């Protein structure tokens, strides 16, 4: 059974950094593109970043270009989101899913909360 568990969120000051992790299990991870999404309170879930199966291709939402980097380690079944220069607008619950720029599984778990505040 496909399982995705996000971690690494927390409270950070504006301008700070966080690294989110997504642990995947129950499916052939290396054969799937992966992506990160976020949902701020009162807003719809939105795409953040996607990565191809081998990691050679990535895509970022305009709001995070130049600040966030998605990468993966297929040997560990992990996908990461390095977030730098965080802004209050980045405050949201972050989720990972299969798929490059559209969520394929959509069996959303609790995600990991990121709060950017002074």
C-alpha cells in the first residue's frame, strides 16, 4: 500500500530555511515522478515543486522559484524540499504526492506544517 509521510516542518523566522522530507513506501518509488504541494489556511492546495523519476528534471511554481529546491534519493525512497529565504506567505501545510506537476494519489495525510513568522 502506497504510503507517504512528510516531516521537517516547524516555525522559522522570515529569511530562514527548512528542509522537508517525504518518506515513501509501498510502491516502486524510483519509477514515479514526485511533487510537493501546500495548502494555506483558507486557500486551495497548490503545486510547489515536482521532480522526475531520476531527478534530472524539476519544475517549480513561480512563487518559489529561486528559493526552493526539490531533490530525491531513490536509494532511500525519499524526496526532499529545501526551502530558503522563507516568507510569511510560505506558511502552509506541505504535502508530497506522486506525479510531476499534478497529484496522482491524492490520499492526503496530515502533511507537515510550516509557519514563517517573526
